[in-house]
C-alpha cells in the first residue's frame, strides 16, 4: 500500500542506504515472543507508556492469533502506534520497565510485537475507527506532525471537523523529516499519515500559518485552534566559519538525507565532525557512520553528562563513532585552494575542563588543535518558534520559549487555543506528542460541550 504523498519523494535517497535497525518479526517469532509475556497485574510496561497502551492485552491477542484485535487495542490508545513501534526509545520506556529485567532474563520485545500487529493491519488496510456524528464544530491544527495528527484523529472520532495546515510540502512532521532512517523511512511515515487521515480529516500541505494564512483569519473561520508546530530550525553557536559549505545544522542535514535525491555535502565527504551530546547529535553521527564516513563527535562535557540515551551511545560506539569528550569547536576552517576553497576543511577545537567551583566547563588555555573535517553537523539544539505566536493574546511562554499549557488539558492562556507536542513540552518523543494531541482533542471536545451547556436555552425541554 503506497500513500499518495510518497509520490513527492524522490526514488533515490540516501536514507534508502540504511537498513532497518530492528527487522520485523516473522509470525512464528512474534507468537513465540508473545507467549513469554506474564500478563502482569498493574503491568509496569503500561505505566511506562505515555499513551498507556494496554500492552499485556495486545500481546495476549497476538499469542492467541487475534492480530486484528491486537492492532485495535494499540491504535485505540495511540493512533500513531505504528510509528511509535518503530521509533520509541523502548529501552527507557515499556521494555525498560518489563519485569523480566529484574529476573535476569531478556525483557519482552514490546516494540517489535507492536510493529508486528500494526504493520499487519496496515498491510491489510484494516480500519478500526469512524467519524463521529457531526457536531458542526471546526478546529484548525497548525502543523501536521504527530501531535496535530493525533489531535485531528481524535477530534474526527468525536464528530468535529479538523483541518491540519502544514507549512512543508510533506506531512508527518519529524517522523517524515527527522527520525533516523534505520528506524523509520519517510515513505513509512507518509503511509501512516495517509492511514490516520483516512478517518476523514483534511491535511493541507504547503500552507504556512503566519505566511499564506494568518492566525487572525483562522480565528474567524474555526471554533478552536490547536498549535502543534514543533520546534524551529537548528540553533547555531555563532562561530567563525559557520557559513562555510559543509557546515550544516543536524536537523537540516537529517531532513536532506531523508527526503532529498542527493546530498552533495555528504556524498563528497569522508571525515565528519558532529558537535553536541544529545539524541539528535547521536542520530546524525550514527547516520553518517552508516553512510561510510569516519565520524568524530565532540562534546564539551563527559560521557555521563551526555543528554543522549546510554543505549544510543553504545550503538554509536559499536558503529565506529569516535567520541571526544571535554572538547568543543571554536572555529570552522576553510580549505585553502582550488575548488575546495569555501568548503570546510577542519574544525579548530579546544579542550574543556571544569576548573574551580563553577560547574560550567571552560576552555583550557593552550589546548587549541585542529581536527580534519569536510562535513560538520551542528547539533546544539533547536530554536523555539515563538515569534509568530507572541501575537496571540493570553498565550504565555516559559523562559525556555515553550508554550505554557495546563498539563491535563493542553489548554493555553487563550480559551480558543490548545497546544501540544514539542512546542509545549520543549522536545520529547513522538509518543509524548501523540499523547498530548489526543488529550487536547478531548479537552477541546469538553470545552465545546461546556459552551453548549452555557448557551441560552441550553437544557430547556420543549418550546
Ligand atoms: C533529529 C530528530 C530525531 C528524532 N528521533 C526520534 C526518535 O527516534 N523517536 C522518537 O520518539 N522521537 C524522536 N524525535 C522527537 C520527535 O520527532 C518529536 O518529539 C515529535 O515529532 C514531535 O511532534 P510534533 O507534532 O510536536 O512536532 P513536529 O514533528 O516537529 O511537527 C510539527 C510540524 O509543524 C509544522 N509547522 C511549524 N510551523 C508551522 C506553521 N507556521 N504553519 C504550518 N505548519 C507549521 C512543521 O513543518 C512540522 O511538520 C526526534 C527529533 C529529532 C529532531
Ligand atoms: S511487564 Fe513484561 S511480562 Fe509483564 S505484562 Fe509487561 S511485557 Fe508482559
């Protein structure tokens, strides 16, 4: 089954050179793995899942051969259950919580079982949910990433009309543009979008809210607005040489690897330097290593302070990424002659140390040195997309730029706006965005119902 949007993807992409990290289970393997589950009471795996999927229930259904029922259990709790099966850091969520971890036995491979059930449902085109009876209410969703898609799906089930407005040409948010190709490919992300919107809501791509259409216009046409805009472009450190060819923001580079036909900066490179210690830094380091580059990752603190998950660091090391801790770049240096003139040739670095009582690492005098690099990926965070939203009356922002919401409802300080996903949580995982999108939909529904109860004549019987 191919999603119509996949036609917009070039047939040749670097992401296609990276095979699945965790290949799908065969039916026999899935049945054998499912049969190991202990179906725990108060299952800790459920508590560890932000969307609270009833994991023992869906595993039991696989064990009994009810694959359709299994997929229903998963997707009823989390409509992004397919991509979550592929991209969730299960090692620190459900699988990490499995009781087998305390018994010195391998934990249940929950992600792979979830993939088995949902992938089968996708392959068979099985649909489980329908549009609710129309309420006449309309909701605009800004962005078509996991948060907005989860919200739009739930709103549609509840009978409201939902329209996602997406600035990019392709929907799916970071599932399509950011998550590592060895976990999910862009066409898989687009297939999921197609499946989710198949319930009957619209996704309009190439529509930038704040550009082609304003929030004021949306306010006139829609009864509520959900902000699922994610985070902004890669942050930069402002170092000399940052504009050289071959010095790129990590998310920008990952998007090119996933969605473009060619990425000349990667194809011409041998030596890559990755700057940063978070999960995005590890992702791009692993992707470049898998594409055959020698990768050095610079981090200005030590291994235990790294933001990246420990399991990701271990994989990266196995894949040949060389870590240099307590080092940071101070400048990117251009090649001196010929056609390579404006391209980066090396990274000037310094060693760092935690001197004195201060916790901030500081450059060690006289430690300057150069590392060869014909490609640099800067993964030092993403900016927040606040500028266009600052005009909305009542919406508040935290000191770090995230939209402040009431956690149980995702409501903002403006009664017509809700927000969820990375723009409100500061940048977590797909499963958090899915949970928040659904929670917001239910709160929007409750707000519509409350307004109806308050309306003049509400509750009157007869005329
Ligand atoms: C490199 C990278 C790798 C990641 N890997 C993983 C992983 O392996 N597993 C995992 O669980 N999570 C991963 N994450 C995190 C995960 O992708 C995000 O938490 C999740 O996608 C957030 O969903 P969202 O809908 O809030 O935002 P996004 O996915 O960012 O979607 C927001 C959408 O809104 C659109 N938009 C923004 N502004 C406007 C506007 N003005 N008008 C219209 N549209 C607009 C954007 O174009 C985008 O498509 C990764 C993140 C990054 C950066
Ligand atoms: S904790 Fe492990 S064994 Fe228990 S229900 Fe969850 S997956 Fe099964």
